[in-house]
């Protein structure tokens, strides 16, 4: 089971999701989207919360209010973290998550620690947590199928862009050829005119 939430503090809203338990987290780690951002209470057991970015968006462009929503949701879903003040929440791009065979179920590391960010949550804000919980939706998605469909659409979009680029290059080459032919024709006409003028001068001399 996966829990989905909507962060509607901005427009368009964001989708946030998390797994039911550590076993579900394994599936999320395997089939998350490259554009997702992962959140967790630092050094304390908690839910793995994911934020799905909008197409073409970077982590730096996510509004602070949305980051705060994710951080509050992580804290609220940590037995220890929910009781603590000044809780550090770490978050990083999904592609920075590292999973090796020797790790326990639900455990994760990082490829680049410099890409891990931290936000401090002073205390639980019930207003935020309650707002998010009102949007909570429990589903049993086929995570693998969703990821494969996402990748399929991405490949199709890349092929479309490549086709458009090739078409533009073809059109540009055609324009260059037409321009070259036009310049060649103009030069030829100029040469013919000069020759015609010279011939005309000779005829005039003969008439004299």
C-alpha cells in the first residue's frame, strides 16, 4: 500500500507519497521516478516520503512551503521524530539514493553526500499535518508498471524532439542551398549582363 497526499499550498499542486512499511519502501526505492525527491528524518527511523516534481523542474525550484509540507509529514510519521523538537530532516534527489545488497530492508545510503540537504523542523505544526492528511489517498499501485510507462513516455518525447531537430536541420540545409543557388544565379546574371553590355558597345562602333 502507498499513501498519496496533495500539497496544495501552491498552484499547480504537488503529489507527495510514502510507503506503508520498510518492505514497501524497498519497492519505492526500486521504482521511484528520477524526478522524485526523497525525505527522511536524519539518523532516526521514519517513513520514506517522496515528492514528485513537475516536468522539467529542479529541486532548487521547489517552493519552500512545499519542502515544509514534506518535512512536517516525515516528522509526523516518525515515532521518535514526532516527539522531538528541532528535528533535522534530510532530503535529496531520488537518483542520489544508493542501495547495496548488504543493506537491511528499507535502509538506504547516498552516492554524493554533498547533494543531501537538511532542514530543521522546530516542532510539529498540526495545521500542516491535518491539511495533508485530509488529502490522503490509499492505493495499491503497480509501481513497476508506472515507472515503465513513465520511461516509455520519456523515450517517445525524446524521439519526438530528435525528429524535430533533424527536421529543422534539414530545413536549414535546404535554405542554405537555395540561398547558395540564388547567389550563384545572381552572379551568373551579372556576368551575362556585363558580357551583353560589352557586345553592345562593339555593335555601336560598327554602326558608326
